[in-house]
C-alpha cells in the first residue's frame, strides 16, 4: 500500500515538473514577443539612453533599478542588461 502512495507522489511530482517547464517556455516566448513589440515602438531606445547615462556616470545600481522600473524585468535580467552596456562602453 505504501508503494502506491509513493508512486502517486512521484507521478504528481513529475506532472508538476512538466507544467512548470511548460510555463517557463511560455514565459520565454512572451518575453521575446514583448521585446519585439518594445523595439518596434522605440521603448528600448529610450531605455538605452537613460540607462547609458547612468552607466557612463558609474551608477550601476541606479541603472539596474531604473531598467527594472521601466521594463518590469527581474533583477538578474536587469543586471545582465546593464553589464552588457558596461562591457560595450568599455570596448568603445
């Protein structure tokens, strides 16, 4: 009888993992679509200008905060974006 409960538990866990994976994939597709829309509307260009100013002033934390506020992005995504801007500025 215990094996049935263990089996059911593992089945439920596998289903949850599958659902989470599907949700994650859907979120990636949504983010890609939103980025395309933002580019077409020029939102990212406006963000770049404001964030670039903060990066050039050495205000990374403020740049990350501003990017998150404007785009609604998570901390990692915003930090990665600002890091790319910093690397680009160092290469120029």
